[in-house]
C-alpha cells in the first residue's frame, strides 16, 4: 500500500496503476474508519481494478472550531485497516496541500447545498463540494463511492459531478448497521451507554415508516408515526425530519404514490445522529 502525502506523489502512484486501461476506485474519508467505510472500499474494489482512499479532516465543512478539534483522529489504526483491506493508495494530505496559500476558489451547488441539513449547517456542503472537487482533481479516479447514510451529501455530489462534467462515476454504498440497527458512524463511539441503547430508535422509526408505506398511506401519516416513535424515547430529541423526492430532495405531500426519501436527525445529549431510508409505496 502506497502512502502519499503530496499531490505529486499521489498523481505518480495513480498513473503507475492506471496503465493499460485499468480503472481506479476512490473512497474519500475523514478517517476514524469503521466497517461502514470498509464496505465502501469493498464496493469500490468490486467495480474497479485498484482502490485509493483519502484521509483528510476537511476544515471547510465544519461550522464550529470545536467540532473540528473534537473530530476523532487515529492515523495508525486507519492505515492498518486499509492495509488489511488491500487498498492500493492512501492519500493523507496536510491542509495546506489541499488549500494552498492564497486559495480562493469554492465549488457550490446553489440549491441542494442550502436546503434541509444545509439550511441548519450553512457552508457545510460548500465545504464538501470544494474539497471533493480538489480530491477528484488530485486522485483522478474513474469511480468514487460515498455512503448513502449521508444522503444529501451523495445527492449534492452527484449534482456537482453532472453540472461540471466531472469524468467520475458516483456510486452510493448502502448503510452498514450495528446488530440492533443503528447506522454505523464515527459519532457512535461518543455516545454514553444509555444514549447508545436509546439510539436504536432512529432505525426503528424508519423501519416502521417503511412498513406503513406498504399499506397505502399518506406522507402526513408517515411523518406522524416517525414523530411518535422518536417522542416515545425520552433521551431522543427530533431535530430534523425531511420527506422528499429521492434525487432532487423536494418536499413531498399528500398520498404516498412515489418512492420517498426519509431523512432523520436526532439529538442525544450533545451528539446529533442522522439516518435515512428510501421507502416504497
Ligand atoms: O463523508 C465524509 O466523510 C466527508 O464529507 C468527505 C466526503 C470525505 C468530504 O470531506
């Protein structure tokens, strides 16, 4: 496994792999890797010849400095996991490598970045598209894989790639879950034992919504059911519930006649957890 810290090293490593029409898969991460990330690596490997992973805690997508400072980092453990998974190239840049002195270029999807989660985290998705564009230009993958759990992020990146004619195929990787249904996330490790036990309520609410959707129902009834299930857990506080079209993320109302993306954010003490499910009528 080749570990690269500069743009030049990364481009040289990738060029050496991509000879003879070989295709490169790419999984951008912010480290603190868990099985959810590794399933994205597995998916990238299934559809390409080589896999590159980046580990970069991107400052431009964080709101509060404390969130950035508190973000978990464990380079040695991450590298051991990537080595064991047979990853070919790891890109581990410094902030100044990604954002050179004097940088001033941003990339933003103007609507998708500023609705739903983007409305409560101003600048977050602009930070994501700005860093992903830079990473794509450095790593030059054929395919890039992003988790479906960060559902709005996946749609924002698909839009950006389509709008800018970026020659990278974007794939969504299904959400990996703990045995009780909790979506895997770097944040889970920061939950207290009591909050960790209570956090199962997110997947419980989404599964109940999917069951209700099969019975011929309305979006209002689905929302009411989810709200009631989250309210039944005293440690949980519902922060966001969006019921939208799966690709353009526009609000859906009335009888459920089309697939519906349900995006949920729930707070436990100071930790915000998100989960999502596309449910079918
Ligand atoms: O999903 C993440 O971990 C980050 O938002 C990403 C895509 C690596 C960009 O920093």
